[in-house]
């Protein structure tokens, strides 16, 4: 039996994966393509289709999360506007690089290597920061960036003031990488806002999702023009992510910043190892590594999304117990 042009089992897997990614997306502010794109690469989809489908999924799922974070007051609209313009311009450059590499036959290898390097680097830095107990050991460039007085200066939420030129330049660089890797830029943009600009993690998540809505739409359209979007896959993922995004967005109100960073780092490192295992398995004909890659992609999504939900539930229970204690002692 076929649904959306695919087998029922395949559709069910993508719907379930969409639910997990939606939860992670609502929690981290990333459209999920940092998992969707490598997952499709691992499953044998061409690099161009994996990238285009990742961006299309970003757009669809970000609309849901943006509305939810707006309700929680976790969006900086000035920062989102500047980043959206810069990232949208950068995506076009990144797309051109991918299409060129497709013609040379090197797209799969180069994109995979770039994924491994970026995911691992950002993941390690974020994990180091989340586990650090002293402020001096934390990775943070925000004070230096805020001290650069380059007109126009922009006031952001959380008592942050940063040069608009710097914000735009960072967005442009992320846009190029976004178009090249097929991501909405979330796994790069969130650390940039937190460690580069000094924006609170919860606000960074909400702002990230808002700009992803627009830049993801542009990226998806650009790849759709090149017939590089697998619509049945995207539709299946979006069905599951609709619920997951609401769950994840609600969890950010209950979990502290260091926990958000820790879960974020775990996802990036898992994605990095998965893509590396897939490339090594393909290069040396080791089927076990290909299996390990698939298990890591799906397993990481299950474990981290489950941890997010569990942490939120624990916070709710703690608040209820605390309220009961106050009532009994008053």
C-alpha cells in the first residue's frame, strides 16, 4: 500500500521522525534540516535533493514554532529582520556552490565533510560552555562584540547592544553556509546570537525560528526551481512536526539555559558522528558503519527529544510540589 507515493512503512517512519524533529525544533530554534539533510544523505538521496528537501521542511515547520514562541514573548523582531535579509542573500551564493559541485560529482563528499566539521566544532564548543562551572572558562565573545561601536548600533532584548553591520555580516556568512549545507542556519545562528551577541538562549531560539520562516521559504523555492525537493518526504515530515514543534516550544519556558545548550550540543555531535560513519562506510564498503550512521541519526532524535520532554515534565512537577509546600506552610 502506498501513501504520498511511498510505502506505508516509509511514510510512518518519516512522520515519526518529523514528530521528533518538531520537538527538537521548537526547543532549539532549528528547523531540523541539520538532521533531515544528513538523514536523507544516509538513506541514499542525492545531495541536491537532500539539501532542497531539508530547506523545504525548514519552512513548513518553522511557521508553527514561530507562532508558539511569539505567544511566549521570546522573539527579538529587530534582530530577526536584519538576520533574515542577510541570510536570504547568502543562501543564493551557497546554492550556486552546491549546483556547481553537483556537476563535478563531488557534492556528496564535500557537503558531508563540511557537515562533520561544522557540527563537531559547534557541538564541542557548546558542550564545553554548558558543562563549565566558572564564567572565565565559558566560550563567549559577546563582550568583545558589544564593545565594537560601529554605526548603526542596535538595541536587542536582554539589555544587549550590538552593531547592525556586525549582525548583517554574521547573517550573510551563515546564509552562504545555509544554502550550501541545506539548513535553515539554526545550528549556526543560535550559537552566534548567544555567544557572539549575548542574547539570552530562550530569546535566541524564538528569534531564530522567526527568521528561519522567511529564509527557509526562500531557500526551498530556490531549490524547487531546480527540481530538488522530494515533496512526499517533506509532507510526511511536516505531518509529524506540527505537534512536536508545539511541545518543544513549550519546553523552553521550563528548562534553564545550560540544559538547552547541553541538549543542543548532544544533537550536533550525534549528527557529526553519523555523517562521518556514513562516509567511511561508503568509502571502505563497511555496511556496519552505514547502519551505525542511521541508528545515530534516529536514535539521537529519540533520546534528546525524550530528554527534553522529561526535563519539562520534571520542572512542572517541581513547581507543583513547591506550590503545595507553600500552601501547607501558610
